[in-house]
């Protein structure tokens, strides 16, 4: 058995996963990641290795989302700039109460975001593969039937897995549907879900008005990327999950699954059966 814990996520999980491919006796891998789109996971699953993922990061990521949204809606950057200039500047801000949020993907992370945004009084729309209702949100729509609703959006949070359906989901057509000067776009999922060139063009039209990005198509983000210095973009280094409780929750899940593995019981968060041939969940 193997545990790809949070320490590996910080230092680089890839060498560890590559090493596991060369371990014929491996029976089970617990990863600290929520997303298992890396083809290594599929390769291991095809060999009969059980793969369990991790939702211990969900509360931390949800708090990151709320902090990002609040900072944008309350003009945090403008407030800080005014304070640096010692300027007594009283700024109006947008309230979360009665704002309209679109959560794209309603897994563990999306649900934690919904819980927190609802506590602030937001109206919540979830975008998912099926239209099964969910008590965590006010409305559920499917991927093939949500674009016409996007002009309503005040905040769009991307928490979905990277699949062939969601790759480049946020493209020119998507951004064209946003109301100019209104929407805050937050991506805590995978960078490949956003067409970054389409985003650059959209920001010029204030569609979206601001983008908070924690993930990128190429990571680490290249030094010459336009995203670093854009006044309408905030950049963080794939750090939304680095909350103070993540390590303890991740270790706790591993230990629970370890006891289950030894006892021959079903493992928690077993995603082996849903790994597709493309390596995408």
C-alpha cells in the first residue's frame, strides 16, 4: 500500500507516482489529491490497484473561495491602495447577500463552497452532469443547458473535475454570455478548464470583471505569463488547499482506510471503478 500525502503535494507528487508504476506488489494507493485525472492513476487502476482520493482539502478550498470573492466584492485592492496613500477613501462594496453564484461542479469542494455562500445569503446555482436536485443549492442545471443563465452571475466558482466535457469550458462563448463589469470568476479546479487566451480577451471587455486563479494550464506559472501583472487578475500558486487542518484530515482518512484495508472492508473515497480509459474522472 502507498500513501501520497500532503507533503508530496508540496514537493512534487509526480516522481512518487512514477515510482509506484514500477511496484508490482502494490494493491492500494491513497492520494491526497481530489482530482485523479493524471494517467498514472488509470494505469494503476487497470493493474487492479485500488485508488482512493481525498476530500480533506474541501473546507480549506471553500474558505479560499470565500476570501477571494469577498475581497473582490468589497474592493479590497482599492482599500489597501488608499491606505498606502494615507487617503481617507470611503468605498461602497457589493454584498454577498442576494448575489447570484454559479458553482460549476458540485462535488465535495463545490458543496463546501455552497454551504458557506448560502450562510452569507447568496442564491446558488450548481452546474453538473445531471439535473438531480441537491439541498445544498437553490437550482441545478446541466452543462448543456446553462449558458443562457450566465448573465445573472455575480460569482462563478469552478470546482469541477477536469474531463473532456469540462476542458476549455470557459471559452469565448462562455465569457461572451457574462454581463460586462459584473462577474467574479474563481478557479480552484484545474487550469485547463479555462482557455487563458479567451480569458485575456474577455477581461478587456470586463467579461469577467475580475478573475481569481489558483490553477493554470502550465504550472508553475511561467515568469513571462501575462497573468502575473494583469490588474484584473489575482494569482496564487495552487495553494487554495493549504489550510491548517488539511494534513490532519488527510492523515485521518488514510488511517481509517488503512484499518479498512487490513480488515478487508470497502475503502472510503474509492474512485477505482470510475476511472475512464482517458485517465479522467
